[in-house]
C-alpha cells in the first residue's frame, strides 16, 4: 500500500518550483507581510529540513551547511525576524534545494527509504507550498487562476446533514502515515448533531456583515470583541470581493464563532467534524459539499489525543498544544490531497486571517422523546 515516495518527492519539487516560476527573485526575497516569511526563506527551509532528516539524521552524514541550520530552523528564527537577517538569495535557495536533493537521492541509494521520515519530509514540502501561497496572496503574487475556489451547488438538498449519536474511532489508523497529533486512534462518544451540508458562502457572509454582524456585541466572545475593536475589523474583505456562491475564505476563528452565534448555531467540535466526514464517506459520499476548498474552523483547542507520544519531529505538534490554537479541518484549495485527509489536524491562533479558512456550521439536534 505504501509507495516509496521518490517519484512523489520529484513531483512535489517540480510543483514547488512551478509555484514561484512567474515571480522575480526580488519578490522571492522580500518579506511581503510580517506574519509570513520571505518566499526564499521557505525554499531554503525546505532544503534545510530535508538535509536534517533525510541526510543527517537518517543517513548519518554531516549537514551540508551547518552554519545555516539555525537561520532556517522555524523555532530558532521566528517569522517576524526572517525579513531582517541575512538569508540566502533566491538563487542560493534554489541551489541549496538542488544540492540537498542530490544528497537525499544518494542516501536513498545507500540506505533505502524510511516510510516515516521520507513521507514526513515530502509532506513538509507540500505543507510549505500552502504557507507560501498564503504569503503570495498577501503580496498579490498568486499565479493567474488562483485562488481556486468553486461555486457551490447544493440546490434541492437539505441544508443540514443529521449525524446520529454514537461512538466512532477518532484519529489515524495504524499502517498508514500519520502525524503524531492524529494518534493514537481512540473511541469517542458523540451525541446526535447536525452539520451544514455546505460551507458558508461569501453571499451569506455579506448578510452577516450587513445585518450588523460586526456590531452586535452579543454575538461575539469577549476575546473576539476585543480583537475586533483593537484592530478595527468591520468586514471580511475577501467575502466582499469574491463570487457570491463560493465558500467564504480568510475569516478568523473569532469571526467564525460570532457568525455561528448570529445563526443560532455553533462551530462543530473536531470530533464532530471527523465523525461527520468519516460517517458520510461510508453512508453518503458527497453528503458534505465543498470540503477541501477552505479550511473549516472547529470549536476545539489543539491538544494531544489521550496517550499522545511526540514522534519523530517533536516540534511539529506538541509545542502548540493547550489553549492557544484552534483546530481547523478539511483542507483548502491550496492543500495537497496527500495532506488533506479526514484525520489531518491543522491549527492556528483565533485571530489569524491569512490562512485559507472558512466556516461550516453545526448545531445540536432536539432531544428525541
Ligand atoms: C500544520 C500548517 C500548522 O505551518 O506551522 C510546516 C506545518 N510545520 N513546518 C505550520 C509545518 C513545520 C504547520 N501547520
Ligand atoms: Fe517547516
């Protein structure tokens, strides 16, 4: 079942280069937004990560550029300063990628492929192409044809999908690659609930805005209201600029939460989301429209499942656990299908709007008598 990802590594690399092929080196080297890295940082970081895991740690070779390791380590060099320190220029980053890839292929010739490490490095590159697209959108640098959001057509079907009460197996199955935060698979009891068949569209978001969505205190959490006031958030620019029937994208968790309350609904928990996705995959594939266009905020904090063990990349998940980050599910137009599985967990801070995130509502079902 597991295909060694040598071809997939090559294909991902082609796509990484294709993603930025229309850009000048100057656009790759500047920091378009303090939230994001210069694109050349992402490129060199992809190379540094591959060298660390597939050449140094897996094959036992010294790092290619030990002096660059800290600059391209996400923790030692946070995003905010990546525009200020001396970095490889775009050409240097491309050469770094090529030189590391030669070492990776030599290491594979010598030692074969590790089903966890090689897949992890492949997915790291795929995830960074989404991060790069976030930066590209902020800098108005996306390629023609992107963002690739589609109009929804749910006509003639009920607005809600009812999910019956019952336990389900949450998390990734054994025997397929998964991130540590998706393990271990465990049983979760979920009460009956309903989940919206379609994500919230731009047109519906506009109704919210025009109906006083950003002014009605009662719809907002305390933290959300403070954020909205501090930053003078009065609308969602992308909702107003986009086509009416496409899923809303670039709303924060705070806005998603307020929107849900304005509708007398709520965000799904991530257990509800995963149960709905896996249950409908079996009973009625296609029951949930528009999954994979915009990440869907859930009401859950990002935390470890019972019995969580950090492995093998300790800084991937565990350092973000707690009550700071909210979980998103499903994937966006910019997420590679290899990443966007029904058990994949994404996370971000509740005020963030640069990610490709929208909303799918949930609500309780009346108790059966
Ligand atoms: C899973 C998207 C939250 O960007 O922080 C990339 C992915 N981790 N390099 C992030 C990641 C390390 C991660 N997210
Ligand atoms: Fe990374």
